[in-house]
C-alpha cells in the first residue's frame, strides 16, 4: 500500500510545535491578530503621536523594522509577511459581504489579470516615497497604511478570489519576488497521492464534509476549507511565485499531502515549466517587467539616499531650469527604471539570442531576466539591513515614549539606544550580502542557459560546444558584475540615516 503522506525532506509541518501550530486551522488568524493590532498602534501613533520620525512608532515601525523583518524572513524562511498579513483580516468582512450579498462578486476582468496594475503601483509608491520623503512623516505613513486597508477591502469585496494579493498589492509582489530565493516552499509531499486524488480540494475546496476513501482507507473529509484563491493547483504548482503562504491548501487537502518543505533557493528560476496559475515565465512580459522594476528599483531606491544623488538632482533642476523636484525626480526614475534597464538588457538579450539561435530576443529577455532577481533582492537586503542595523533599538525609546504618552510608563526613555551592531560592521555585512546575491545570480544565469540550450537541442537537434551555456550566460554574468560594482559603490557612500536619531542630529 502506498503511504498516504510522507515527508521526503525537511518539512516544517512535521516539526513538533511549529508544525502543529501551522496545521491548526486558525493558525493564520492567530498570526494576523497581533500584526493587525500592531498596525492599528502604528496608525494611531502616526496620526496623533509626535511628528518627529525617529520618535514615532509609525515611521520607526514601518521603515526600519517592518522592512528589515520582511527581507530577513524571506531570506531565512519564506513569505511569512503575507502569511500573517494584517490587511487580509478586515478583508474577511469584505469577502463575507461579497459571498452573501453580492452573489459571489465579479471575476477579475481579463485585461487586469496580470501584474501591470501592481507594477504601476510599485513605481508610484517608489516615486511618492522619494517625493514626499515618506520615511520622515509619521502622518503620511499612517495614511498610506490606512489607504492600503481601504483598497484591500474594496478590491476583495467586489472581485472574486484573492484579487488584491494576486493583481494589486505592491507589498505582495515584493514578497513573491523575494520568496524566489527563499529556502522553503509549499509543495505536495507525494505526487503519487495527488495522481490518485479525485476531489482536488487544494484548488476546489468543497463546501461540506465528505469522507474520502484512498487506497482502501477512509481519510478525513474536507471540512469546508477554501482551496487556493490564487489559482495555484498543487499538482502543477512550481515555486513560490504568487504563493501567499496562506495555508488554505494545507487545511483543504484531506490527504494531508501538502508540506512546507525545504528546497534549493533560486532553483525555481533555472527552468521554465508551465506553472499552475502563472503559465511559463518566458511568456509573461508582466512578470519580466516586475523583476526589472524590483531589481533596478533596488538600486534606484538605495542610490536615492546617498549624497551624489543630491548633486545629480540639483544638476537636473538646473538643466530643466526649475525649482521643483518633480521634473528631476521623473527624469531620474525614467533613467533608473526605463533607459538604463533598456540599455543593458536589450544588448544582453540580443547577444544571447545570437548564440542560442532558437528563441526570439523577447523570449530570451523574459527567460534570462530572472537571473537578476537574486542580485536585486541582495540589494534590497543590504539596503534594509543598513537601516535595520543602524536603528533597530530605536524601538525601545519609541515604545517607552508611546506608553508614557498614554499614561502607562513613567521612566526615562532610552534615547541612547539605536544601532544593533558597531558601525564598522555595516559595510562588511552589506558587501557580503551583495557578493552572495551576485554569486547566486551567476549560478542562476548559467543554469538558465544550460536548460535553455538543452531544450533548443531537443527541438532542433543542434549540437553545441561544451562552453555554449557559459557563452549564452556571459552577457547576464557581465550585467550582474556591473550591478555588484555599482551596489558596492553605493554602500561605500555616506548614507542618510533615515528614521534614526542620527538623522535628526545630522548623521
Ligand atoms: S487535494 Fe490537492 S494536494 Fe491534496 S491530494 Fe488532492 S490534488 Fe494533491
Ligand atoms: S492556498 Fe495557494 S497561496 Fe495559499 S499557501 Fe496554498 S498554494 Fe500558496
């Protein structure tokens, strides 16, 4: 008899305490409630607390801690923020309204069933972040969070499925992007069990309990759980793209056949299979654009906080003969997110296309651009690590001040606290992260080229020399090295200490 469920490798769900907790059907709610309360506190302090960024929970909590924890979680585990996402808690009410009063709601229109809306919002957010210096304004930070709740509820009240997560949420797209390099993945444990499964609850989730017989044994029936609202069918799901780690499929599968399993980080980028709910990476221009925006955006975002950018902006304002920051910032964004990517990616794709001979240059771009994702994520990591390590302990005096404001604390606030590590450690840590990202990107580029050329060989029978994969990957390796040098240069510049007391004292 075939085993009903077996864990072929590290599977977090088989761990004694964590595993039991995650398999509890209210686990996600139990994680969302404290994060929701934290978000409420942040919004409250942002609206009525001290409007000095390093002294307010909104700015310190969002721009120092939230961002630091998100990238750290993506690096060591997976998409834990989406798992505990506070925006999804009130959205439950919207979903209830849709299901009970709006006849199930509307399907997402085909024209927006992609990532273009989210990409537009990401660029808009990056732009607003620089223009309005969001990191320095608790009031605006609180309003951004409130707007986020409102849009999440509105979208999910009207549209079916997880429309907000899959097609709108900029944070979600960032998490999907980062989770490409995560070491954990939600995945079936035994594909043989799925092959024998007739009900496919992980995607369909039946509304009532129904006993299920498998290999002559009666296993537990589905209990009205939801299937994957993001349309990821476990049997054909590949990797972490679009997976919010919501655990719905795990609770829905009556055969206990889904785990949170360890994997080789970045491996999902190497090949280009058809992926449930996504299709092929090489056929998705919107996903390629998402990778480009989040990779080059990482460098643009870090570049915007070093001193040379002020000289550049002043030069642009001078050139355009204006006092306003807007035209210069628009130009900077066009340069950073359109012109430079086009100037680098276009030739790289054409060179690889000339060598691969079997795929169009567009397809080559959509396939190989994924090699840049680890480098892009490493840049976010190094940047956020800088802010987190220089200001993580600021949370202590900020919380003390908050408690004192609401009459719950009478001691003196520890404003002497701030950095988590000595300043001399910062650059070595940032450089190590960037080097690791570059190495991972180079490995991915070579793997993509190897798989791509072997597919072409199968289709055309054309044989290549032993170094053909290296040759096809070479332009992308060159790009990665260029990014590495630029990233190291950025990290060597004096940076704004956004969100810390050193920022106030002019550090
Ligand atoms: S419900 Fe889905 S994951 Fe579970 S056995 Fe069936 S096909 Fe596999
Ligand atoms: S239900 Fe879908 S989004 Fe949620 S954990 Fe499973 S595969 Fe991921």
